[in-house]
């Protein structure tokens, strides 16, 4: 999925939606893909200063999804160009 398609899905998310994210994790020289599923608690565009040697007036933002899993644990996932976001259909109660 492309970044514009992910952004379109991200903008339509609301609390209670079920999503699945496939994203790339990098630690040192190792990298692997992982899948995260959960229920959207909230979405936000978060300002940060993760970029080195930037002008302090530059504004850098990331799209963030806070998810709750089946046991209630919260996790935060930041969308980037390597993320594949899918909205899942609601599971029957």
C-alpha cells in the first residue's frame, strides 16, 4: 500500500475501529516486519524533534495511532513509508 493510501485510511479512523498494521522494525543493522492488530483508542499528529541538526523553527510531525489489544494493553505505532495500514471489519460480538 502506498503512503497516500495509508494517509487516507488514517484520516478516516475513529475510536473503536479495528486495524492491522504491518511495519518494519529496525534495531542496529537488523530489521524485520511485524504485524500489530488492535482497536483504535485515538489518532493524532504529534510534533517531535527527531531530526538531527535542524533549524529549531522547523516543524516536524508524525502520524500516530494509539491501539488497545484484546487484554487492554496500549501500544503506540508511528506511521511511516514502510507501514501498511488495513482497516478490519468489526468482529461479531
